C-alpha cells in the first residue's frame, strides 16, 4: 500500500461503507450468532485501524 494519506483514507472509507452496509438491518445478537459475519466485521475493523495508524 502506498504511503499517500489519501490511499489510507480510501481504505478506511471502504471499510466503513462495508460496515454500514452489513449492519443496516442487523441486530447485535444476529451478529454474535453468525460466526462468518462476526469474523468479517472484526477483520474490517482491523483493516481500518491498521490503515489509520
């Protein structure tokens, strides 16, 4: 990944859009009961945090 700050922001933005999309009609208990979705959301948060720092 390049060191251009805009590239980091683009990655964060993409992950935020994904999180908003998958959580639109999602209840917290549904997230906890779906292991694949839970892992996807956690991974998305990891990607955002790595891009941020």
